[in-house]
């Protein structure tokens, strides 16, 4: 009969203490090098490097566009955000909403068929964020254009109070 090697209690306690001290050291290093930004970001919107907040979608009925067109514009906007705008500790798209009022207000800004989506955005504390915008919520809008094939392409985002055309 083979005997099993057991780890004695005299080894478990020191290994546990050393492991906990190592974890505390790593957390302290992260907090020092990020100046607490990681914790602020998590407290503000619940973002971590492995989990970003979901975008809330709010679409009411429309007299201007079909629900299918609006949802296609929403998907095009989310795709552009994911592909070109999102970075951890940078820009976060927290809410997208559709309203006929915003679309009536913006309807003469571009030729063709466009859907404008209101947005609540948040900027984190990353090095690519201007000091004035760090840790702030912003009201903005995203503009999506209907293509000849019926698909929608989002062209970008601008502050809600800005009247400049999007590129």
C-alpha cells in the first residue's frame, strides 16, 4: 500500500500569507501607477479591463422611420463605437436613444437619409483623455446614413450642443 504525501499545516499557513501579501503588493502597484483611476472608473460605471458596461438602448415609436431602420442604425453605431472608439479607460457609450425630436432638429444638416441617435457617454481617466474631460458624463449624438443598398453606416459622434456637421 502506497502512502500519500500530505502537506503539513506548517507549510499551508506561510504559503497562504505570502500569497496574500503578493496580491496586496500587486494591487498597490496598480493603484500607484494608475493614480487610483482604475478604482474611480469601477466606482463610476462598473468598468474593469475584462468587463465594460453594456450600452442601454432606448427606442420609442417613430413617425419618421421604421423600427427596423432605427435598429439597423443602432447596430451600425454600436459597431463603429466598438471598432474605433472604445478603449479601456477611454470612451464609453452608456446609452443610445432614438427620438423624433432630435431627428427633426438635425434633418437639414446633411443630404440623404440620416438617423441621429442621442447618447450618454462617459470618458475615463486614460492618458489619451484630456484633463478637462476625465471622469465626466457627456450628452452627444451619433449620426448614421442610409446607403443605397438599404444598410446603415454610422459616421461618428458629436456633442449634443454642437451644430457642426459630422465627417
